[in-house]
C-alpha cells in the first residue's frame, strides 16, 4: 500500500512492527496512542537482544572486550544523535527521558536564579515543563509567567513578547503541544528571547517523532526529547545543551562516571558530556536508540510528516459528522493529534468502550491540567497517529466512535 502518493509502502513499514499483528479484545489492534509512546520496529528490538546476548558489560569502566564494545556502541549512538540534530557529541547528554532532561536544566542551570527572577512558560505545557520550575520556585522564590492561547490553541506571541523584563532568566516551552497538536513557532520564539539575552529550553518530546531537528538552525540553548516517542526503547532521553552553558553548570547528580578525581578533601568533575551522566547509564537501550534513528532516516522524516498530516486531515473530516463532537486544537500548523469530547460523555467512558472495540486511545488530562483548566474541561479523548497508521484504521476508529456515541443518545 502506497501512502498518499509518497514513496513509502505502509504495508512494508507495518511488517516491521510485530505488535501491530496482535489482537485487542478479539479485534485487530488499532493503536492510536502514539503521542504517549510509539511502537518499536524489529530492528530496534533485535539491537536490544543482541546487546544482552553478546555485548552486555558496564561502559567506561573496563579494559576487557565486552566493556570496550559496550562503550563503543554507546558513544557511537551519541555521535549518531549529535549528527541527527546537528550538534556536537559533547553537547548530547543521555538522560532517562524528556522529564529528567528538563529537571536537569531546572536544577543545575536554575541554581543561579534568585528570588524575584522570572521564568516564562506557556499554558499548554506538559507537567514535566511546569513542576520542575515550581519546585525551583519553592526553593528560590522565582516567579512563573504564563503565556495564554487563543480559541484555536495558538500561543499569544504578543503576550509572550510583553512578558520579557529585566528579571527574566529563562523561557521554557514545548515545540509541539501533546494535547492540542499546535506546532509552536519556536525559532521565532527563541530569537525573541535572545533579543533580551534570555536562554531557552525547548520541550521537544512531541516534535522529535514528527519534525526534523537542527539545533544550529533553531539556535536554542537547551532541547529535550525522548527515545520512546520516536520508535525507540523506553528509558532513554536526550538533553542537548549549548556547550558554553553546560560547561558553566554544576553537576545534576553525583556518583561514578561524572568525576575527574575524588578525595575527602574535594572532588573534580569529568569533562562534557560525562559531568551530567552519573552512575551506570541504560547502555543497552542507548545502543538500540541509534537503530530507531536509522529507521526514521530510512523512511524519511518528510515522508513521515506528510503521511501523518494526511491521516490527520482524513480523520478530522471523518469525525466532523459525529453529533456533539468538539475538537480541541485547530491551529493552522498542527501535528497529527486530535483531542476531542463528544457531548456530555465522559472521556474515560469513551476511551474504555473504544478499547472494547480494539481501538487504543488516550483519555484524561494528558499531564496538562493547567491547559484543561484553561479549556474549562476535566479531560479529553486523544487519538494520535504515527507512520504505521492507515486510512483503514481511521475508518475503524470512526466507526467505533460512532457506535459508542450512539449508545449514549
């Protein structure tokens, strides 16, 4: 099956994901929870198995063959990620995910902030880009300034511009909203911050599976993303940091690997990137992370984005005929996410009944409770698409949604 006149064969791509061949509730699985986590192709699973069966040993700590091999594989992935995002290897810090990467910046770079300093956020942020700053606020007395959205889910850039002042020390915002699908104009927002000499942290968790990333072009200071949302293993994330900023920051955690020399008289720290990688890393999944980048580049990010956008448009059109359905997030530049409610039906009930028909969607507040409060709702149903989804699956989803909603009429 060719996809919308693109040079990719979706049937062949689906064959690379064994989980898509299973059933859910005696129905063929239709997996539309990709914003939470995407599925994993066999090439990544095989890399994990190979690591456990042939190369497992702690990295950077042994002179024996297995340790050297594991170290080489981890550092090869670092170079692979650096090339993929157009950065230098020493600017690539491995973390457990986007959440830990943001916490690292808030705790380490944020250690220089003082009472009355201001951090600019947006109302559409994931809790991972709210709570770390609130924790810092409770320790230091910083203030949080929040950018609002319009009825389409588009950020108010004039308000964003107006929030910068003499005490602004950081701007932190998502590249793509995990609820609304809004693709924010981050390059413009970064440039505006830099006009005020304010550094920027971008939460790229929802952008990395759908958009090409170029740190030099964005000119951002920090950028965080996760492997498990881009067809890779769980438990691995990346913090990109501008080298001069990382060098100026204290370590986030202490322990093995991040030291130069330890004595009870004092400790010196390792050079970048190891200063921020205390303890044994998830070297198995880090090694496999490179394979998901190979998969994305083989399929082509442009092809992925075009296919997902076609599914977004098709699903939005098909859903429009369902009585009482409301979609949250109608920005002109939008990722392949549809958050919605139908009448007074609780989102949890909708999701549970769709699951009984083999359709996996996400329900609830999606770790974005301030945004839900802004929208005046407790939560939504969220359907999100990946490269392996099809128009036929959209048809199954819409038919299931129609069947479920008819039960409440």
